[in-house]
C-alpha cells in the first residue's frame, strides 16, 4: 500500500518512522516526491493544496491529520466518493482537556482579575467560591467536549453540555438542538466552546446568544474562530456582559496584527495550540484504518461530509 503525506506543520520523517514501525511494508511517500501518482492508495494530509487530492486516480481513503475537517471539506475539488476519516488521538484529547481545565480553573480562581490588579499594584482580595456553585457549559459534547466535561465534573463544577443530539454523561446535564441552546446558555457562568466549524455553527455566538449568558460570564473558544461574531464579542466585553474571553482559534490565522483582540485587556490569546496530534499516539489508528481498508472492513472515525464533521 502507498500513502502520500502532506503537512506544512508536521515533521514528515517522524510520521513515516511511526507508521512504518507499525506496518513495515507501507510505502510512505512525502509530497512532492510521490513517484507514480497511480500508486497512491491513501492520503494523510493537513491543510493540503486545494485540488491536489484529485490528482490520485486510485485514492481509496483520505486521512485528515487532525480532528477538525472544516478545511478539507472546503476543497471544491475533493474527489467524490473517497471516504474521509479524521484522527481521534488520545493524547490530543487529553491535551485539549488540560487546556480547558487550566482555563476554567483560572477563571474560577479569578486569575484574570488578579493579573489586572497586579498591573495596577492593587491588593484585590476575592474570596474563593465552591466549584459546586460555578456552572460550566460545554458546547460540543463529542470526543473533545465529552472528555472536557468529564474532567470538569471530577473537579466538582456543575457541568452541562450542548450538542446536536442528546447525551448521557454521568453528572453532566444534557441540552441539545436549537430548543436547548437558550436554556443551556442561561445557566452557564463559564462557556467552553468545542464545536466543529459547519454552516450551522458559523456565527452562532453573536450579540443575541452572548446576551443569553448571565452577566459577567466567561468564555473559552478552542473549536474554530468562525463560531464567534468578533465585533459582537468585543462589544459584550466592553459593556461587561462578558467578563473575559480566552481564544485559541480565529477566523483569520495568524490573527492580523491590527485585530482589536490583541490589545483588549479582557482577552487572552493563544496561537491555535490548545492541542496537537502526536505521531506516536495517532499512528496506531491510521494503521488500523489502512488494515480495515485493505480487508474491506468498516473504517473508524469516518467523517459525514453532509453534516460537515
Ligand atoms: P466531534 O467528536 O465530531 O464532536 C463534535 C460535537 O459538536 C458533537 O457533540 C456534535 O453533536 C456537536 N455539534 C456539531 N454541530 C452541532 C450543532 N449544529 N449544534 C449543536 N452541536 C453540534 O469533534 P471533536 O473531536 O470533539 O472536535 C471538535 C472540534 O475541536 C474540531 O472540529 C476542531 O474544530 C476543534 N479542535 C481544535 C483544536 C485546537 O487546537 N484548537 C484541536 C483539535 C480540534 P452530536 O454529538 O450530537 O453529533
Ligand atoms: C486542530 O485544530 C485540529 O482540528 O486537529
């Protein structure tokens, strides 16, 4: 079997080493040194060049080298009928939950307020409160949101989640669909956003939905930047409706130097690094899917292009 690799963000040699260790006869070819394009059975790609995937006449599987598939699905020349699978990497999941727990605890223990007070040399005592009185809401209860919700629950927060379909996670209240959105926001002091980018989630967090949160709510977005109408969030931060936002993802990345988020004192920016895929922990499932493909068995973590995730 021949697999072509493309990513401008990852080390191809490291990926090749981990893949070949698990499947010694796998022929890994690194873009652009691909030899005969007819040989390629599988593409392992992150932010590929649009149109490139239609060059392989015998392509049987596309593996998205990451969790979110929004980029791949925007390629108008995606070969029809070729299954797309995404990565569900245990380390990526853990790393994302660590990022969410870190941010939620920082909000809960009032670190942004202490940082502001320190800049002004002000001793501002804020009495810590019981986590059981802080209501965290996780938008998107899939692989990442589900794990983050469980980890937050273990810390004694009151946790709820919002998804397309109802979920049963121990100790986590489930809200779903359009009807569940406003009641979910109404009970959420800290909003964690782990939604994929789809036509239904674009612009979901706007003036109306931000206003549905309790006054002074805090937000963290590590899903995709298109979820948020930036001007509406900035207005909500300015008028105190939202006390703080921690943002890892943006509509345009890198975030342009003149973007108002950079200078906003109630915004914390991280450069789309909440979680990354590691070859060591993700290679086994790619090999598993290659074996499934070879044996004609059902592929794991298959993307539904119609749903967009
Ligand atoms: P996933 O397993 O596919 O879960 C997606 C969740 O979103 C599901 O619970 C789904 O509901 C829900 N959802 C989708 N559309 C919805 C809608 N219209 N209304 C309500 N809920 C909706 O995805 P994942 O692996 O958890 O990853 C989530 C996203 O995180 C990725 O798509 C990617 O954009 C982002 N991400 C970011 C980083 C980073 O470093 N910042 C790293 C990895 C991933 P159902 O369960 O009902 O289908
Ligand atoms: C990163 O953003 C991913 O989707 O894996």
